[in-house]
């Protein structure tokens, strides 16, 4: 059943109050949720909760929905991104009810005297309607994955077959299905969700992009050791070949579009992982479109997969690579000193504003490049990026 015109009118009239109190809602919603349902906390990255990324993304998604309540087609990309993330966590419809209740309660607090019974009821209806849209999308994704050869729902047991150091900070982990069966082939650029049992912490979940061309035999992730990173340090220091972990099927939307437009794959640091997967798959598929692989990192010691990229591009006239070292670097045939700049990107893509741009790396890098691309005249539909926080952090 669709929302009534009366409900839509109330939402449009009161969403400015919600927007004004966005920061307060972001601070309030998760403590309330975890008090009501402590078990749900395991699904969230504690660092994303601590730095506010997750709460801000959640509230921003509700506001975007409310602002487009008369044109729900406009939020299809948002719904799809949420559903992909939820599917990777095997989120179930029943888990929405407590979230919806807490959200309505938090909204009632910030609405204050404007939060009449009619207003609260309208928001309750609108939030439930939004949840049902997401649930329906997730259900389709579960069904699509199960219908594929080697597909599964939820988490499947894998065995760590091998670990390889790729740089001073990044290690690759080769993960094979413990039952020896074929696994679903994802799309280049997608990620898997890993469920781990970490001593003294219990069950934790983390998303990691696949760093190789999709195949039906194993998944490879490449993880940067983070200072004070609970899971990254556990993977680097403790997880050993033969150990078992559980993985979701691949999900995610940072995938190369099926067009003939020139494509720029731009990454920073460990953001290279989905871009390498996309590059490998493009070579495997023998794509003829122009592809520029642009990567920035600290220095040669921190540079993962350099030889792989050079080898992949060597025999293909339509593919080129460009590396940028921000520290202790001198110019060479394929390496520039300094960070990736908009001027360098323009030059690399031959000033073609109709090219497609794919971004993955530190938030500040993506923010700067996204806004510079828009200012240059690139259509927003031709810019894709991987970011687990609110879209506004990148797009403004």
C-alpha cells in the first residue's frame, strides 16, 4: 500500500526539522537502539560508530528518502546500496522492527512540540514504508544470489589457503570454500563480508573488496594493517593457513558499467583492491574501451600490486597506468611525485569530460576529486565511488 497524500504532506512539512537536528539524531539513535536490542550491535563496525560515520549515514538516508517522498525513483541508487550492504550481513526483515521503533522515538524527541500524534504517526508510516522498500530489494538480491551456480545465503565456511605480503602494509588472503564446492562468481569491484570470532571481542563483521578477477574457486582479499585496527591486526598476526572463517557472497555496486566510454580507475592506498579486480576483469573480458589506471600511495614500499598492474597494461594499447607517490619520490617513467590532482586526471584522460570515473580511497581524496570532477563538468552519473559513510561526505 502506498503512502497517502496526507502522510506525504506531513513528512515534507516536518523534514526540515529533522534535517536541522540531524547531528542530534545521529548521536541519539544508536545508544537507544543498543539499549533496546544489545544483540544487534555485533552487526556494526565500532570504529564507524565511534567516529560517527555509521550514524550520520543512517540519518542522512532517511532525510534523502523524505526529501524525495514524491519521487521514489530518485532514491533507487540509495536503496540498492543499502540492500547490498544488508544482504552481505544477512539482515532479516524481523530486525527492522526494533530499528523502526527507535527511529520514530528519536524523531519524536527532536520534533518537540511539533511532534503531534498525527506527525508521529505519519513518520511511523513513512519509516515502515521505506523499510519495506529496502526489505523487498534485499529479498530479490538473496533470491538472485541463490539462483546462481555456487550461490548461498548468509555465511559460508571458508579456509585460509595462503597469505602473501603485497607491500609493507598490505597482505593478501586467499580463501577457499571448506566444502570444496564451486562458489558464486561475483562482479569485479564487489566486496564480501567476513564474520570472525575474535578473542576477547566475540563475533565481528568486516567488509573487504575482492582484489582479483572473479572466479568460482576462491576469493582473494587484500587488507591494510591499520593502527589499532582490531580485525586487520587479527588477520595479519593471528589468522594462519588452515584456519576457518565465514564469508558472505559478493555484493556491492562499484562495478564497471557496460559502456564504451573511457574509464578512469582512481585509487588511493588500499583503495587499489577493487580497482585491480576491475582492471584484471577488463583484460580478461578483452574490453577495447580506453582505461586509465591511476593510483596514489606513500612510496614504493607501500605500493601494492605495482608489478601486476604494469604487466596487465603492458600488452594492451587501450590501457595505461599512472602512479603517484606522496613521499620520498622522484619522477620516473610511470611515477609522479606528489598526490593525485585534478589537473593530472584531466591530462591522463585527455580532457574528456564524458569519461567515467571510479573512485576508491581515503574519504578526503574522493571528496576532493568528486567535487573537482563535478566543477569540471562531469555528469554525476559518470562518477562512481565506494564509501560506507553518508553520501554528502563525498558529494557535498
